[in-house]
């Protein structure tokens, strides 16, 4: 990449990297050969890693839009969506179980009210609570 294609912060990083490189290279004349060879190998690895970072991903068509990413089927996309699918499925299951329990509780109370000796209107009578408190 040339300096024309870099933004301001990227140019600053590039200048800083070159200054550090010059400073590190200045003291290599006094170092033993095996140390300079290790430094050279490390620089080659760092440059190779930087070149890999600089490569842009392919533009992928997704329906009516384009996105940056890899082409084709990706197992990682499915694996990353799997926890969300499991979570939503669990929430739906919990909701349905709660609804069933609530319905069975309401049905049990209704069955007890309808099979009791007292008519349902007696429970709504304001004097019924007083009758229960008196213990007759």
C-alpha cells in the first residue's frame, strides 16, 4: 500500500513502525551472528503476518445485497447460530410447559368448585367469609 491509500492514523502507525525498525536495526552490528539471524527470521515472520492481515476478504453476494466475507458454505456460521436456536427453542418449551401447568391448575380449581356441596355463588357472598371465621 502506498501512502496515498492510507488514512491519517495508518500513516502515523506506518511512520512509527519504520522509526522503530530503524532504531532496532541500528544496534544490530554489535550483536552476535545467531542473534541477528533470529531477529531476521522474526522480521520475516512479522512481515508475512502483516501481509496476511492486509489482504481483503472477497465480496459475497447475499440476496439483494453484498457483504464482505468468505464465499460458500461456512460451518462456523451455523455453529455460531446454534446457541441462539437452542435458547429460543428452550424458551418456547418453557412457555408451553408453563401454559399447560396453569391450565391444569385452573381446571382443578374449577372441578373442585363445581363438585363441592356449596354453590359457586356462596363463595362470592360477603357474609361467607364471616361464616367461615365464626367456625359454625
